[in-house]
C-alpha cells in the first residue's frame, strides 16, 4: 500500500484510480497522461529525429508529435504520418504539406480524395488554387 499522490489515502500499488479522489494511477509519484510517446535521443536542429506520440495529458489534450519524422494523431515534421499533419512530406487524413498523400489536403503536390494544390494534383475532387483564383 502507498499513499495517493493527490489525497494521501492508502491505495494499492496496482490501483488504476484512487477510490477517494479518482486520481489516475494514484500510487505513482508522477503521472503525466495516457497513451504512448517516444522521442529519439538524436536531434537535428533541436528537433528529435523521430517523435511518436499517441499521448493525452489531462487538462491539455493531445501531445502533438514534433520531429524530423513525426508519427501520431497530430504531427508536425519534415515527414509526418498522422491523422492531422503538417509537413514537407505528409501521409495523413487531413494535412497541409509540400507533398501529400491524404484524404483531405492542401499542398503543392498531392494525391488526395479531396484537395487544393498549387503545382500538381491527382484524385477524386482536386483543384488547382491558381485556376480557382483566375475563375473569380
């Protein structure tokens, strides 16, 4: 038995929540959220080479992956693989990128189900932004 880090009630070390205050994993000295996160030790220009994040922090929401290679629900990187991504090259459901493979995208060049492009684009419903502006 250990004291809960929030209310000091004695709880089992295997407890998922404190029975008194509801704190998640109350026997742990520190708890910083649900999910998985990995950052490589190697960095380039201050960014980790690989950052994988499927993590949520209480009161602040999801933790975006930020790295040269960024993988997660939300990702920002040179190469991003995500549901919502920003990157030079991005494979995402929704993204803004230089080159995109996505369901919905805004990019210089893309392959998408729906998207806006500046250079070239392929997909079901894709439009060149410059052509749309000229039609106005």
